[in-house]
C-alpha cells in the first residue's frame, strides 16, 4: 500500500461518505448502501492487486534492463537517475543494428554478384564445351597422303597403359595429375610442309622443326608418321581413321615406371 496512497485515500473516502449518508435512511436503504460499498471495495481490491502484479513485472523488467545495458556501478540507481544512460545505451544499440543491417545488405549484394558471375562462367564453359564437341565431332579424313599437308590442331589428353605395354593392351583413361615435365611434351599443333618438313608446337612453348615420313598411309587402317631430326629429336605419331576424325597417339618420352601416352584427335 505504500506505493498507492491515493488508492488508500479513495477507500477511506468511500467509507466516510457511506457513514455520513446513513442518517435519515431506512434499514433497507442502509443495507443497500453497504452492499454497494462492499462491491465497490471488492472491485478496487482487484484493481489494486492487478496494479501490484504489474508493478512487480515492471520492477523485474527494470532490473533486467539495467543489468543488460548499464555498468555495474549504476545497477542500484533509480530510473530517474539512469534515464540518460538508458537513452545512450538505446542509441548505441540502434546504431549497431543499423550497421549490421547495412553490412548484411552489402554481403547479400556481394553474394548475389558472385552467384551471377559463377553462373555466367558455367554458361560460358558450357558454350565452349558445346563448340569444342561440335568441332571434334566433325570428321575429317585425308583421302591422299598429299592432303596431310597444312596445319593440324591436336586435342590430346594423357593416358597410361596397365601391365606390359605390348602384352596387356589395357588402357586407363582415369584422370591423373600431369606434371610440367610431362605436359611440356603435349603437342597442340603440327604443320606438314613440302619436302617432308614439319613444324611441331608443344604446349610448353617449344617449337620443333624436323623431317617426317608417312608409313603405310591408308584411309581405312592405322598408319604412322615418323618425325625425326638426326639424333636430336624423334617422335612417332600413331594415326587411326575413326568416325570422329583422325585419332592420334604417341608415347611420352619420359623415364617412368608406367608407359604414358598422349591421345586424342587431329583436326585441320
């Protein structure tokens, strides 16, 4: 009741008013007044208890708010004394939330741009892959040995033979790591010139001038092309006419425990 002196004063006033108004009334009127006063008292009592519960909740919330937002030295201060501190804490929280919101928006924008770039790269890769497949699917067969003259592009990948290279004939197309010492032997372009001269271009940047000799040329069976330059250079290309074009392979001249080849197709 200490927190509600006005409520207490109101109850006393009702009692005094009832007492004053009893003079000159009948017993029935007095009883009616008492009943009315009792009902009013019960209603006020319920309101008072409800206010007490609200006050307890308010105090609990206030203590929680002070514990979460203020320094320990201000925990026991009254609400009036800590009002400015509450305002400062609130402003800091609002500023922090605004910064967090801006950062989240920036991050989402960056992720969206990254996703769009990623999808664009996938689409470009798919387009390039379709074009490459289209080029590789265009069969081209020289009908005479003279038609070998000119520039040829080679699309090769490394493969390895399992077991005895000339006995088992098992070929693995499983991908494996290609070291630079192997990749530098990857021929990506070869030019056959007049007088059995040739220029061979390697992905490692090397260009080799040499002589070449076609052995057992045939439009329907495998044949070989020997590329040599005295004791300095030697490379044997195995050519097989296939439905998808001229298939070519050659052994990689490196010292390894396995027999490694580059294999693929030749396109003009």
